[in-house]
């Protein structure tokens, strides 16, 4: 019986199979790269606010502690959005007639809250508690980035599950003393591996990777 296919068909079929596998792998890798990119996560994008508040000025230049505005960060799941009264504590006297601050003055006069747009907005199915992270020695900068260098606030990290798990699997790599929680540009006085292990024991920090930790 004559041979139907040329001998090269064997080679062609093998090359086709390898090519299909490589293409599928490449597409999967591309999807993963795009899924973690700032285009999808919206990281490093400035968010329009009713007032273009500058953390760089208030934190970096004026040295205002994070907890002055975010008053509940140590005791609540939410860091807290400062009421207009907090702004007016200073701005009733400083830049009191500045046109850019008129929405703040109007908010205070009319007793209506400013509509701030949340920058770090986790999905509704994700539970996050600020107070427990602060108590365990996770600094503001670790998640929110160098806000003291941000003229306008943006999301500094992806906020994706893998990013959270990197810390939850090895928390000792990210811990700092509680008194340094709000310090921007913090640098440990000893190797982080040594400091982290000691703080993890002192603050009773454990790896938390079960689904129910964040999905309740």
C-alpha cells in the first residue's frame, strides 16, 4: 500500500504541537502580565478629588502625623476620612481666603461632607482591618507607599491577592516597631531578617493564609 503522507508530515506534526503549546503558554503568560499591570490594577494613577489634597505638602513639608487625619486607624477596621472640621482646624487661619479651598469652607458652612473618592478601594468580598495591621507592626508606608512624596494621592501597590499573600506568608520581612508605624522612609537599625523575627515574636504575628482570613 503506498504511503499517503510524506515522511516530513511527522516532523511537521511535532513542530505544530510544540508551537501550539508554546503559543498557549505565551498567551497565558501575557494574560498574567496584563492582569498584574497598572492598566488593570489602576496603580500609580492619580485620582481626581473635590480638593486636590497634597500629602507631600501636609506630611512631607509640614510633618503632620497620619493619625491626625486618619483618627481611627489604630482602633478600627477603617482608617477614617477626616471631617471638614479637621481641615478647618488649620485652614480657618492658614490660607483662609484661598480660592482653591472654597469647597472646604462651603462644606463647613453648609455642614455637608466633602465627597472624597476612595483611592485604595478593596472589593466588597475582601475584609481588611487597619487596626490589627498597625498593632502587628505593619507601617502605613508598606501598603500606601511614600505618601509624603505624593503631590496627589495614588494607589502605590496592586492590592491584588498575590500582593497580600507575599506579606501574609512572610510577615517578618515587613514588620517595624509600632512607634515607627507612621514614619516615612523608615530604615531599620538592624537587618530586617533579625528585627522582623524578634518583632513577630513580640507582637505574636503568625502567617495567615487561610481563605477566611480575608474572605468572610
